C-alpha cells in the first residue's frame, strides 16, 4: 500500500510540473503575442486556458484521493496541502495570461499606446519570478524560493513607475486614453502574476520546511 501511495505522490509531482510548464508557456506566449501584435497566438492562449483549468481539477482530485486513501505522514501532508494551495495560484496565472491576450486582441484593433519597452522589462522580471518559483518546487530549493519572494519588490517598482507614466500620458493628451487604460490593465495583471509567484514560493517553503513564512521575517 505504501509503495502505491509513493507512486501516487510522484504522480502528483509530475502533474504539478506539467501545470507549471503550461502556465509558464501561457504567460510567455501572451507577452510575445502582445509585443508582436499576434492575434492568432493571443486567441490560442485564450482557448488553452481551459486546459489549465482541467489540469487544476485533476490535481485537486488526486490530492483528495491521497488524503482519504491513507493516513499521510507529516511530509506527505505538507506536499499535498501545498499542492492544493499552489494550483489555485497557478490557475490564476493562467487566467491572467488569457486576460492579457484578450487585451492584445483589442489593441490590435484600436491601435497600440506608447513604447512598450518598460512593460517588456516588467514582464521579463515577472516571468523570471514564476520560473524560479516553479524551479524551487521541482528542486526543493528553499533559497530560490526566498529569492522569488524578495524579487516581488522589483516587479512592484516597475508597476508603480509604469503606472505613473501612463497617468501622465493620459493627463497630457485625451487621444489614446482607451489604449493607455488597456496598458494599465496589462501591467496590473503582471503585478498580480508576481504576487501569485510569491504565493507559490511561500508554499514551496512550507513544503520544504514545515513553516509558512511571513515576508517581513525573511
């Protein structure tokens, strides 16, 4: 029975890694679609969001089976409970990738706002946070998880700076106000993805150490 249980735990880890790859690809492709004005890629990301939702459901179902089928030891319980928490944030990241793609479709019709250089930089930092949080889970690397948590400040700084510039642009000219508002939503989604990556990293630390950290204590 224990051998079967261990196989199921290994299957859970594989499914988590698969979902991680799905959302990493989704946000990378969403930003590529935005920057390259690629409508077809944006539509594909929106359609694929259902696959992310389905993967979340499969993982949650397996977690419930594992909890009910045998009395889990402490380490098992941390792995399962962390997975349940992490997939919620992972699913939201998939949603935000689809949200960005929806805005991309609008912008390709209405026209793009000002230079997207800073948005591209912010997206790179956000995607790096996500990659590192997922790598921390795969590698069971507490130091990498802590790095992700601190990196959230960098993404927040980008958000504040870009937001101020967008507001300045809107105040200076009424033209392109709708496009600037769309851009504001994009950076807000990126900022939220950074928050979700931080949540994932915190649950990775719980999985490894048994303690869920408070950011201020790190």
